């Protein structure tokens, strides 16, 4: 019996989004993960609207505590996901910028620099990821609440600029990893390229 329940749970969990046979992402049919027989808006399956640069879906199961508690849980879940996604995006941008800069200058970049930048990004993200907003909220037929939280491109760029500004601060610790002028110039060039 336990195996049957476990198998059913796995099948239900994997059927949140199903394809209707096309190769285009617009051909995908999305279903509510907590009500797999009911079609859901595409954003529930992480197909983001064109109007947002970055977004995350949060969920709160049906609760006797009421809709306001469910909304708070769903929004917090979405914002946590948004912060993780933002942090990952910015760290990837930094690594790409440093790789490009290092190739052009011939300087070697240590793992310590990347780790230090990731630390700065994590600190900034947890303190100042600002102006994200609730885009849309949808209740599923099973009673769960789905919430999409996101940022438009201008807000996203502003948050990236805040991280770059914090990393550019000589007190961030990032600069202590460099011991020569050329390496410092490479770092500054990489940071500048992230906000252009």
C-alpha cells in the first residue's frame, strides 16, 4: 500500500505541466500541482509574462487560518524563490564578466574573488532586494493559493546596480583579494560591465 501511495504521489507531482505534443513552449498545458486535473495559468508552471524580467511562484496550501495567512505564506515563498534566482543570476553575470575581463588582461582570477562576490551578493540580496511586487494571485480548485512575485526590467537593473555598488565599496572585502593595480582595474571593469 505504501508503494502504491508513493508511486501515486510521484506521478501526481510530475504532472504539474504537460505537453500537448508541440515543441513550442506556448503549446504546453499547465495544471495546478495540487489539483492535477484542472488547467492553470501558464505562470503557475514558471512561464513568465513578457512584462517581467524575473519572477517566482509561491504556494500556500489551503488553510483554516484564512486567506490572509495563505497570502502571506505564498508571497513569502515566492520572494524567497525570487531572491535565490536573483542571487544566482547576479553571481553568474559576475563570473562571466570576470572571465571576459581576465581573458583581455591576462590576469588570473582566484576562486576567493568569486566566493567573496557571492558573499557580497548574498548579503545585499537578503538586505536590499527591493521593489519586487505581487503580479498576480490565483486560487486553485483544491483551495491552494499561487502567487507570482516579480520585477520589471528597470527594477531588476536597479537591484543589480545596488549589488555592484556594494561590491565596488572598498570595504566590501572583495578588493582585498587583489594585490596589484592591473588586477584592481580588471575587477572594476568587470563590475562596470554588469550595469551597462
